[in-house]
């Protein structure tokens, strides 16, 4: 209660759940205010936490224990000191260097602002078709919500299945279900590029005819947003994630890191992993806070439990699938 706590957030919103964003686009969540659990004002009123949105941390000076911050609206650059620093920079959408990838009709979904932009594009305009690229959580949820809006939707996935956390025999039920709902499912189809055409955008797909559509949603997965940590000389781990110990400490004892940006242990295999899910991130945040407050607390890893709605199905998993077990040399039934 006596600590001065400051949050710097690059976007304009705090305390929102990414998994809810597609459902605002599809109209299941009606009010924009329902996307966020807290605002900077309520954080201050309830907790005396100073949450500064539209403020980007540009660099970390570990020796002097300061961060350089830029106010994105004012343009003002200033320094803020810290005793302890927590990096919760999350993950950013993968955007491959494909021909035409900068087309204005291609969108990715990470922030509330992204959601509002996509929703604005869809409402009141003559948008009848969409191509969703990537069959992970966000891709499948976006395909469902766009289809619920009455749009013609193609879901393009480079692998031979969507939802890679599931075994192939189990995910076949999901394949059947989303096809029955009218989604054009293209598996084993890598995207080679995009072309601007008068009637919209053309998606170039390997070994298939190009798909003409009005908009494209990129959902190719995520990569850790660890640029700040790397520039500060902190130790990195798997796929450029931030390496932490069981207390969520980085290689600098006064800097902690949590969430989608960090490398953790898969509690089933015992191997290092990146698990980009809200449940583990929330626990890691609490454990980092405990340790900073002098309460020894450890994080034992994640079994990657997840759940999502796919039209009338509920798709849930925990632990590892056959492919992961084989790769780790683990016997399974």
C-alpha cells in the first residue's frame, strides 16, 4: 500500500482481455466499455496506481535504474526512476515479409484500437467477404465472428490442421463443424503474397487459385515483444523471449518479467516453453509482485490449459498432444 506504482502502457487501454476482442467485432459484446475491466481512473481511485496510457517506454538504463518514456500524445520525453521494474510487454502478431503485406486492407488484432478499427471498417460499409490467415485461437475466433456477421469467410492455414494444441483426430471434429457453418477451410495452404485489385484484395495461396476478398485478417501467431529487454542487455531465451527464474526475475535482480514475453517451463515435459495464455500471465504477475513485496513465491510452470468457443462447440485442452510427446521422447497412451 505504501509503494508508488506506475504503469506505462503504449496503447490507450489497460486491463483488457485479448480473447474478448473478436467478439466485439462480431457484435456478441455490444459495448466498447465492456472490453476493459479497469480504466486509468478506476485504477487510481481504487488502488492509487498511476496508469499512464499512450506512454511508450523507449529504453531502460539499468545502471541508473531509470526508464526513458515518451508521451505519444504530447511528444514529451522524460525519465522515471525505479527500485523494481516489471516488464509485461506481451507478444506481437507475426507479420511475415510477403509481397503486398503493407496493403491497407490487411489487419492484425492485438489491441483494443485494432478491434475498433476493424469493427469500424465492417460496420456501414459494403464488406461481404474476408480471408483469415492462421488457425490458432484468434484466427478461429475471428473466422467465427465474421461468419456470424453474414460474411463469406475463408480460413487459410499452412499446416494440415487448425488449433495446433489438439491432436489431428480430435481436431477433425472442429474442421467438420466449421465447414458445416459455411466457412471455406483451406488446410496445407501457405500464403505467398497479396495483390491490390479494384474489387478488393487478392490473396495468393500456394497450389491454389488466388482468393478475391474485401479484407484480410492476419492471425499467424505471436512472437515475444522483447525489444526493450534485449536492448537493455537482459538474457534472452527461447525464440527471443525473456529468460526468467522461478521468481520471475530476469538476469537483472531488480527487473522482473511476466506474461507472453517470457520463457517458462512446460510443467508436463519439464522443458522450456513459450505459452501465450492469460491464465499463466496472471499468475506470473502475482508471483512477481509477491517477490517484490518480500513474500517468497515461485512459479512452477504451466500445463497450457486453454478453452475456446467454436460456434456450437467448446474446444478445451490441457497438457501436451501426441506430437509434443513424441518430440520430447515421452511415452503416452
